[in-house]
């Protein structure tokens, strides 16, 4: 257990951190989600980390949805081939 670790709503900070990914993916049972939400509502350290982690996950997911850019050389070849 970390020195600054707390037990809130029946969960330690380590347990909350271990479940962050499944929490964000909606993979946890409703009672476990509720316990995590109760813990985070009273634990500023977990709330701050969870918010930062969630933001990073959202940014990565958004980036993965973006199409890969077409390299300039290929784009020029396509334009030439299409007569544009």
C-alpha cells in the first residue's frame, strides 16, 4: 500500500487505479462503478488522476479515429493519375 493511499467507500486508491480502464470502457458491474464513483467523490488524488487519465484516453481514442494522412508524394501521384 502506498503511503498516501486511502480507503474510501470500501476501496483503496490502488484498487480504484487498477479499475480505471475497465471503468472508462464501461466494463464494470454497476455496484463496482458506484463504489469507484463514491471513492473518487471523496478522494481528491484519485479524482485528479482519474480526470487526467480519462482525458488522455479520450485524446488517444480521438486520434485513433482520425484517418492517416496521405503522404504528399502519393497525393501528387494520385492527382496526376486522376488528371486533377
